[in-house]
């Protein structure tokens, strides 16, 4: 049982008091967070007050008293919201995002705001002026990115679940590196109102937790239409928890794309763990079918055109006038904007703004942006065609396990290539869940990914729960 489900029971049966739990939680946070840098800020007083009130009177809501970490890109009213960027230093969220509002409505408590890559751009949580997040399993290693703080906080028991955003893998990759479960939701399943935009046709919010069931509890709270986000869809929200209870793999068809499995650069142990996973699901009665999806290898190229183009446009609003950082010395209006942006943005964000502006500029738009959109629609079609034949698609989450902090940070291309198995899911607007499926020789977790039809989160979580029961991964000790 995951810690979220367990805590619901323990609070419900009064086995543990709310205040008692939160006092112990903050003790842990004070010891572990200085080593991990998972939280940029914690809300200790708020939490203890809320916990005390719950001890007086509990309303028995679905997430009553459950501690949930929130990526520093999702608004919590009155709290700082930096997107891990100097340009938003001291900016306070004027209102809560719909997702945080819904979690609070259901009784959740936020222990703190989680570190991430600046504006969610990165795969290692090193692109942040506030220092990298360390992997709780091996502190010299990255926790993955961009939602590294959200993943590390769950893994190190500094909360029992957290929220991240996934534009190209930022939930699934850190979930894989930290040995937990992370769900990227279908485009339109979860409201993005109050969430800082990176690439608007790709961004989605989703949960991190110990297992699929714990993710289901979070989904039950945050999913569904929101009138404040025009891209959120009015499609009924299934009972995620019930779907998991009846989960099994018998008769399920799982597709494995040849293009992903013949890809060079996948760490040997990741390939082996994937094969072990495939053999295990077959033993459970699932059938496995090879698929050919010839446009998948273009995913990285397409993603880094579309995502940077949208980022360049979204980030134009940070001009030193309306939000956050404003340069002190400037000669005129243009200079004010230039200085504020030069001082406020970090180097990866600047690289993306330049790439995106280039891709959108006159004379290049058709060659890059239009072409990328064309290939994107082909990738989407290949997925949707595949789901006429299979229930899910399986592949590794990331070609490698957690690497050392500093190892790839000066090689942007090597960093981008880590996203090969995740970005196509975003380009096609699909849901995907990463679960731990094994370990490498150093004991670092290996993530496997199940991808499904749009709005099939109930089914992929159920399948993930059945896969978790295969016992391929045993979560071990942490270093902090
Ligand atoms: N690693 C990818 C990038 O740098 C994905 C980021 C994300 O999902 N937010 O763009």
C-alpha cells in the first residue's frame, strides 16, 4: 500500500493525529531538505495550524490532511511563485491554480513549494538559480527534471504525493530516476488555470506518488472540466480508484514500438529490465505485439521546435514591467526590457527563447515550425492507429538511470536526447505513466512507461497497478 492510502486510513481511524504527523514530517524536512534541496520554501506554520484545526474537527474529506508537494510553477494563493526563475523572484500568486484549489477543497495540505528547472525547461533539475535537486537514493545524482523537487520530496518522505507538470517528460523522467510512480495526463484532462505556461500545446499537470493507487486519489480530485481553462475537456471523470481495484493484465494487448526498442544509446540495464518486464506481463496473461511507428525517431526534433516556439511566445510577457524582476539601470523602454530579461532568465531559458524565435521568424517558419507540426500530426496518427490494435504501448521512460549532477549540464543535446521516449506522448496529447520496473547495477531505479488512448488514465493506472504487483522493483534505502 502506498503512503497516501495508508495515511488516509491512519488519519481516519485516528491511529495518528494530524498535528502529531505534521510535527514528525517537519522534523524530517529539516533534516533531509538541506541535503536534497527538494523544497524551495516550506509552509511549516500554516501546516501545523491546519493540522491542529483538523485534530479539533475533521470533515472526513477524501484527502483530509494529506501532505502534497507543489511544483513551483503551480499557484498557491498568497505564496511565492518563481518557476525557479530569478525573473519571478518575490512574485506572489494572486490566486490559487484550479488544481491546488481542488486539492484544498478535498482537504489536502501543502508542506511547501518544490524546486524545478527554470520554467520547467530541463531534464535534471540543474537549470535553476536555486541549486540542483539531489536524488535521495544517491545524493551525487540528479533527481531528474524538470519536476525534480516534486519527485525527490515524495521519495524522501517529505510529502506522500506531489504535483508536477509534464511538457515533454517532466513528471515521468524524475519519477523514473527516483523510483516512484508519475502520471502525465491527457491534454485537456486537468485544468492548467493558474499554472505558469511553458509550451501551451504540450503542458499538463499530473501526480507523483508511491504507486498507481495513490496517483488515482490525486486524479480523483484534480481531473475534470474547468471553465477557467478553455482547453480542459468536458468529459466525465471516471472512478480511478475503483478501476484499480479490479485491475489485471489478462487478455490485455501491449504494443512495443520497434523504433524505440532498436534505438541506440539505451543503457544495457534499461533494455534488460524492459525485456524482463515484457516477459513478466506475458506470464500474467497479456499479449505483446511489435509495432512499427516510423515517425517516432523524429520526436526530439519536432518537440524542440514546437516547445521552444511556444516558450518564446509565452515568455514574452516577462518584460520587467508587469511581473517580477526589473533592471535597475536602463536608458529607455527597450533597454529596460532587454536588461530585465538578460538579468532575469538563466542560460537554458535564453537558449530556448532564441531557438523558438528563430523557428518562428519570417522565412524559417515554414521550414521549421510548419514542418514540425506536420510531423507531429503523423506521430499522433501513428499512436491512434496503434491503439486500434493494442490497449497500451510500453517502452522505457528514459534511456538511462539517474546520472551524476554536472555530468550532462554542459551538453544540451545529450540532455535533450534523454527525452526520446517521453516527448512523443506530449506531441500526441496522450496520457503516460512511469512506474519503477527494476534497478541497475548501482541500485538506481529504472522506469518503464505505459502509454494509452486519450482520457484512458483509469485504464493505464489500473494496468500500472497490476504491473506494480509483479514485484519487479523493491524500493530500498535512501541516503539522507
Ligand atoms: N526535458 C524536457 C524539456 O526540457 C521536458 C520538460 C518538461 O516536461 N517540462 O523541455
